[in-house]
C-alpha cells in the first residue's frame, strides 16, 4: 500500500515537472514572437519613411521636369524667333548684295564719267598751255570786226569759261559721290555680315542649351523611373512585412494551442507510462507522385530532386551571393511545407514568380521559409500548414532559367536585406 502511494506521488511530481517545464517554453515563445513582431513594426515604420522619401523624390523630379519643359518652351520660342531673324538677315544679305551690285554699277558709271571729264579737262589744259592760258580768250575778243561781233565773242567766251567751271564742279561732286557710295557699301556689307555671324552664334548657343536641357530631362526621367521602381520595391517589402506580422501573430496563437496540446499529450503519455502501455509511432510520410517523404526533426526537405546551386557566393552571375538552395527536377514535382507554421504570404513576385512565405515557431525560435519560382501554389495568406503539407508544384516562373525550387531558410523573421538567411543544408537532410 505504501509502495503504491509512493508511485502515485512520483507520477504526480513527474506530471507537475512536465507541466511546469512546458510553461516557460510557451512564455519564451510568446516573448520571442512579440520581439519579432515589434521588430517588424519598427521595420515597417522605416519602410514607410523610405516610401515617403521615394514619393517626395518623385514629386521633386516631376516638378523639375515641369520647370525644364517651361524652359524648353521658352528656348523653342527664342529658337523660332532667332531662325526667323536669321532668315530675315539672310534676305537682307541678299538684298544688300543686290544693292551693293547696284552701287558698284553706279560707281562704275560715275568713274567712267569722271574718266571722260578727266580727258576733257586734260584736253582743255593742253589747249590753254598751247595758247598761253587767258590770252587766247583776249585774242578772241580783240579779234572782233564789229561791236555785234564783239558782244557775240564775249558771250561765247563766258559760256566756255562757265562750261569749264561746271565740268570741274561736277567732277568734284562725282568724286565725292563715288567716295561716299564706296564708304556706304563697305559699312552696309560689314554690318550685314556681322549681324549674320551674331545670329548664327545665337542659334548655335540656343541649340546647345536645348540639347543640354533635353539631356537633363532624360536624366530626370531615368531618375524618376528608378524612384518609381524603388517605391514599388518598398511597397512589396511593406506588404510582405505586414503579412509576416499577421502570420506571426497567428503563429503565436497556434504556438499556444500546440503548447496546450503538447501538455495534454504529455499527460496522456505519463498515464500510459504509468500503465506500462506506451505506444511510440515514428513520424513518417511520403507517398507517391514524387512527393518527398516527411522526415523526423524540425524540418523536412521541401521537394524531391538534386541541389543544382547551393547557399553562398556563386561562381557565375558575377559571383553574387545566393541566399538559399536550388532544387532541380523534371516533371510534375510537388513542393511541401518544410515545417509546421502559418503562411505569411502566397503571391506572384516580379523576381520570385509564384512564391510562398511561411513562418514557423520551433522550441521558441522563429524561422521563416521561402519557396520561389513555383509553377502554382494551393495555399493562401494566413493559412496554417503542417510539416509535409503540399503547398504547390516546382516551376520556372519569375527571374528563373529552368524548372527548379529556390528555397530559403531564415533564422528569425524575413527581411529585405536577408540578413537572417542561413544555409538550409545545415538544418535539413537533403
């Protein structure tokens, strides 16, 4: 009787020990999840600030583009005005050339007239030299036969003298006219050529300004495109973080339920041990149609096939870092959840294609698994899954070259920098 009492006490103590041992684990899991949730909230706040900064940058770039468009419109107006002036100046040049040709002909005619008079004056001078100058006029007058003849001869001499003076006067006027016209022609020619050169220089300068503004516009458009892409990436990042936060919250509730179930299971095992009727059933799985068997341990392999690319720095694609492992196989290849957890997000990514993110809580430690380039998926955001649950099929979607599964394992929450990524081959038997 005493021995039975002792056994009951030992069993009671043993049960209490298991129950007490389970409480810190649940508490630790809650604390761990809450820490990760708080960290995600902080990260989402940072992402929001980055998104706002990206949107502000886009607004500034668009404002600068509007300013440049206005400047380009002004330059276009100046360019049109300059082109019109260049055209007008060219017309003026052509008109000036015609005027210059006319002046040349006038000068040529006047110069011929000057030359003719010059010859006449030379003849007069030679005649005067031969006759002794003014004496010849006196002889003409004194040689008159009558008073009437005298009057006629005096009148003729006056006419000749006036004619000589007119010739000399006209000669001087023509010489001045020729000089003036030559000066006018030189000034006009120089001004027209100078105006044309200045306008051509202005046209070249305006064309250079337009070219520079167009280059600046192209640069601003390129920056705006990059800023839009950054904003889209940040938006996708925020959506993933939001989904991860919700999934972790649900996983925390699941962890509490599992802890309670585990506690009940342990009590049942203790009762079975007490009656010497313990039944251990190993965790096995697997099956047909290429589905990988469910192995024991924290994680099981997510798909059948061979490792085509491991974790770490690659020897191709510029030596970039590979944050997971690639499992390749042909045909219809199922993909399963690597562990118990909650789906963070199942969606189509521009780079990962069809992909699924799952959060797990194992012994109080938060883990995240990523399944990318799926042909299709059959789980939804917020869904609870068990280890070995079929979540989709291996594919070749997104930034992929050939059918394979890109699988990532993160010790902690997923983040955009993937700083929590670890080598899956160190934790899963492939």
